[in-house]
């Protein structure tokens, strides 16, 4: 049986069912492979022959004059089994089955799916899908997704596996639109006829390019194996779990033929193993932003800097609800802050910069406070609540300091007009300083990072990370 790694390192691809119509998915995949710079050999298969996007279409797989490592099937379910037998005779290592209409569609589709599972086991080929766009490897330009673009294929540290069809393509395109959100590998699981979530996670955990792992799952086939794989992974595993409700479970059954288990039981087991469960795509994007740009926290104590008492109060509530603590500032820190914040009550945590910043100026006030909090060993993370109406330049001194040193996580939350917020966020995030619409989001990201930090220590045999006194 071939490994997932060997399939993702394929040096030749055949698109079976590639249409001569340039608007059809098979033809678009052939064009995408050219655009993204895949260096391997590529062929299309169409019984009528011809060409599309200057790629030759062979009448059959057997006619292709070179060995084929990976076959992508854009054909109806009823034709898949016989085509897989042809792939086996050709010596194909892996297949991506794009079509839907298998187990998720009813008894006839389930019969097709069982038949292809038997053929895969007999031949040793690895199967992805059915009902998936398949694979992305930004190291070698390999993709089986006709959604792929050069920007999406820019190499990065994020590995992603999804039990979905088009989601793997659409989500990865969305992620790649953010600064610094570049992919390492993408694996579409679909109905999981062969390669499942544990196979994908094991591969991504061992992949040197991948630093952080995201997953979208609707069910877990082998819970024990999956959780053991999570525990062995030395990387954060962020997971969105579909089908949390009965209604979602019913929709899930018609999507990928998944059977919903008891969500609360799965949630507890995943938490114990160290999976960070995301509430949705927004939570995933925010959390990726934190892990990719900031060091892991050493403790659970947050400091807040704000111009708005209400936002600080809501952020503190959010922190306490997630088991975090409000940092008690050291006396030396309070003395430093008192140089720019006259009122003792406003110099404590949360630090309120208004109206004192009017006397000293924003830049001097913010720099003195930032330096003091960075040097305070009793502060494990900082949430900076500010405004965007004065433009991004006022943040340059802070950004320059944080580019040189960031010993603890610091997150920004800015309010203002849409135009002003976008200008400030663009400036800060180009410096790898995460910004969030609301400070509660920053608190949630910090909580995820702290939980992973504790779990990593526990999994390495070092016991739980104690909260500093």
C-alpha cells in the first residue's frame, strides 16, 4: 500500500474524464496545473481524444506513454470501478474520486462505494474521496483542485484536511487571500473510502513544511487512533466539527454519508487529547492568526490597555469565563505607567489611556505602557484596545519595538470607520501584529493558545504547566 506522502509527491498526473469543453472541471484542472507551475508530467483522458488548453487528451489511460502516479477521476459513479481496475493495471499509486453520488446518495451509491473500496484494497492504491476536490501540495505545485490559483499555491506553514467536497478548494482560496496565510498541504477526504482523518493528520504531523494543522470533520471513523495521532503531533490541531446538532447531523448524512455520534462525548475526548475545537471558519482564521504570529503564552494572565472602559470590562468578562486571569501589575510596572497615567485607578489593569494621552501624546503614552507590560513577568499576554481614526503612523513606534522583540502574545483591537480600520490593520498585520474586530476575539485566541501550551507540556511528559503565582 502506498503512503499519503508518496501520493502527494506524485511526479505525473492523469485527469480521467477531462472534457474538451474549457468550462468543465476536468479541463479547468489541466489549465490550473499549468498556471500554478506543476513540474510533473500531465495528461488528459477522453474517449474521443483531442486536446484542451494545449494538453493532449489520450483515448484511454493505457495509451498514455509514461507511468502515472496519480489519477484524478472526473467521471460518473457507475464508471469509477472499472476505471480503478484500469488504474491498477497501469500501476497508478493513488486516485482522487471527485464525483458525488456514492454512499451519501442512497443504496445504489453505497454499493458503488463498497466496490471501489474493495478494488483499492486489492490493488494497494490509495483513494481520496469520493466527493472531493482532493489534494494540494505547494512544495511541488501538485493540485487536483480546479479551484487552485497561483496565490493559493504560494508555499506556507498551514496544513489542512477537510471532510468535504468543494470546501477544501473554497476555504483554501479564502485563507490564501489573507496576508501570511499560506498553505503547505491540503487534503480533501470526502466520503473517506480509504484515506481518513487519521491518515491525513499523521501525514501533516510528520510533514516538515507544516507548522499548524486545521481540519474540518463531520465524523471520526476510528476515535482511538485519531486521538492517539493528535497526542503524538507536536503541532497545534485546530478543528471545526460539523453536525453538532441533530439537524446538522441529518444534513451531514446527505453530504458525506457521515453518521453523527454523541457530540458531547467527542468534545470531551478531543479536549483531553489536545484538539482545539473551533466554533467556525472565523474562529479558525482568528486562531491561525495568533499561532502564526505570536509566541505561546507562558501563563494565563492578561493585561488590557484601553481607551474604553466598557470594552475592557466585556473583555475581562470573556477572559474570566474562559478560565483566564486578569494580571496583577508589579509595583515597578505601576511606577513606570504612572509617568504617563496620572490617576492611580487608571494605571492599574485595565490601563485606561484616556484622557492622559491628550497630555503626553499617544505615541509617548503607548510606548511607556507597552515597555512596562512587556517587562512585567506577571503579564503573560496583552490585549490592546485602541482607535483607528488617527491613521496607522501612530502605531509605528510600537510596531518597530514589537518587530524586534515579542516575548509574549500581544493582540490589537481597533475601532473607527471601515476605511480607517482597514488602513491600520493592514499596517500592523504586515508587521505580523494580529488585529481583531473586537477584543473578546483576542481573548478567545489567547485562551486557545494557552490551552495548547499547557497540553503540549502535558503530552511531552512534563506535567501540567502551573499558572504563575
